[in-house]
C-alpha cells in the first residue's frame, strides 16, 4: 500500500479506510477466532504519515482495547446504553 500511495504522490496525504467485515467472517489463524457476529461490522483504518527519524521512537500502529466498554462474550449483541452508563 505504501508503494502504491508513493507512486501516486500520496505518501504524505492522510488516509482513512472504511470497510465492512462480513458477520460470518472466518479465520485460518490460530491466534484469532471466527467473528460470529449478529451483523456486519464496520472497520476503520487511519494512516497519518509523519516525519521518520531513525534516532527517535515512532508509532507504527495503535490498537484500541474495547474490553473495558463491552464484555467480549456479549460482542455481537445489543448494548443497552442505560446499563453501559451506569456501569461506567
């Protein structure tokens, strides 16, 4: 992806990807589980290019842990906003 963006002079332009993940999505990786969701899920990917200096740290990716907001056993179910507000 980085090469394609560079070939079109988009290497320094931020990128937002919005994509749909099939609710019945399956995996072949042992470190993941099949999705088994009640509905398709919308995924977001944000790429913000920046200055690269090998002498300093930089962020390659960020993951958001949603487990404190939603019980992993309930993913795919409906979230009751009133209960969510009371618990948090």
